């Protein structure tokens, strides 16, 4: 893998708005400020802890600056964080020397001889993928699941997605998951397990190998 400061850009919807190292640091500072103000920012990690206890292996696919991966490592999980944004990976590595962070395209991801109990797609990773790559990304995630593993994806639904993100419906995501060889286990509307509402703003979906 080339040095991150010489990394060739992986084109996704996120890369259109990412903004490099200054933006990555600003992104992380927003979460640091929330913590300083007393907000709980670890709902995703807490949710994972209800699925598989540590020291289970977790792949944080689209890890950003490592907010979730670092918390899972602190809780005792064996975590690998992957992101297509080299600036995000650089910040993650600077902040956390204990978690392995990898710069890679999720559509072609191949962590040789590694499998995970949970593969996590959190923080609107799904709608910020490159157009037309969702099925391939889910296939690569599936390839890294253990036989009894779970793929967990949470993102804002069509009509509620952030700027420059794709408008993906729950039905579109489910069709992509089926095409990738995954079966639905359960859906929620939040990381706190609120019931899923097809007219709601958010989808949290759990899938397993078909």
C-alpha cells in the first residue's frame, strides 16, 4: 500500500465532499466537542456489544476517523477499521495505536485469510458509496464474514440522506443484500432498537449468510 500522503484517490460519493486532512481533523473535532459537552457518541459500539461479546472480531467497514473502531477496541474487541479516505485513515492512526486501520476500497476489499464475527457499515457509509457498487461492496463484506457472522448496516433513508449521498430506500438495500447472498435477520429504526418504520428516516439492518 502506498504512503497515505501519496495515495491515489478512491472515487466515491464521499470523496466528492471529503476535503482532505483538514476536513478529516474537523470531522473528528465535532465528535470530540460532543463528548466534552456530555453527549453519548457510542450507540453503535454498544449495539455491537449486544450481538457478540468481546473478544469477537469486528470489521468496521467505512471506519472514518475510527470513532467506533476505537471504542470497540477499548471494550476488548479485535477490530480492523477500513476506509477509502486516506485522510480519515491518517487521523484514525494518529489517534489510536491499538486498532489496525487499513486504507482500501470496500468494493474490492480483500483482507487475506481474515474473517469476522461482525462486519459493520455505520455512519452513512452505504449512501456515500460510489454509484453502482452497493452489491459488490456487500459481496466483499459477505466474503469477510464467519459462517455465523452478522453484517450490520445503519444509514439515513431516501429523503433524509445528507448532502451528496445517494437516496437509498430500505427495499433497494434489501434487494442488494439478497443479490450479495445475504438473508435478513432483523431491522430497526435506530441503534437503540426502536421499531423500523418504512416511512421513517433511518434503517438499521442485520443480515447473515444465506
